[in-house]
């Protein structure tokens, strides 16, 4: 009985796998007289989407810059409280100072990316690609600048995070 049940279940599982492997719809090739979008317009749409993406990245980094003063102030308060509790705060203070310098250092790069977005070379007023090559070049420049802004701050931000975590751990041990 047990052997028959096992064989029956095995056959049913194999049939289910076979049925799942079969295509459920047929695919048809486009006919000769069906309208297709010209390749140059598709390229323009890609550049326009990338431009909008870079605008969103720029806005997101702008919000982070707006919050940075408050966050740096809170980090300084944490370091001050740890110093009052006789903890070694030299590493955290050095990391905070380094991050403050990095934030000040990338501000011109961020502003330059904003200038490129405002100038929108290769794009019309609605954000549509007027000159695909110029628009693609503009998007690439903005992308590189925003990546540099992110990368230049990354190591200092992580160093501060780790230093504050170490302060927290030292406070728990005390």
C-alpha cells in the first residue's frame, strides 16, 4: 500500500512539473505593417528617464544635506555625554570632525550637479531630449558628480557610525 501511494504521488508530481514547464501562451512575432518605435526615440526616452532619475538622486542628496547639520549636532551631543561619563571620545570626535570637513568639501560638487540640472543641456524646458548626445553627456556628468558626492562622504560617515557604536559598547561595559 505504501509503495503504491509513493508511486502515485511521484507520477502526479512529475506530471505537475511537466505541465508547469509547458508554455501557457504562444508568442507571435510583430507583423511587417505594425508600427514600431524608431530606435532614436527609444534612446531619447532612456536619456529622459535617466535624467529624471538623476534629478531624484539630487533631491534626495539635498534632503540629506539639509538634515546633516542636525545629525552632526546630535552626534556631538552624544560625544559630549560620553565624555561626561569618562569615556574615551577621541576617535569619535576625530571621525565627527572628518565627516564635517567631508560634508563641506562635497558641497561645491553638489552645487555643480545642481547647476547642470538647471542648465539641462540637451533637454527642452519639459525635460524631453532635444539633442540626444548632449543630453546623454549632461546626464553622465550629473551621475559622476552625484556618485562622487556619495563616495566622498561614505567612508567618513561609516567611521563616525563605528566610533559612536564603540562609545555605546564602552558605556555598556562600564
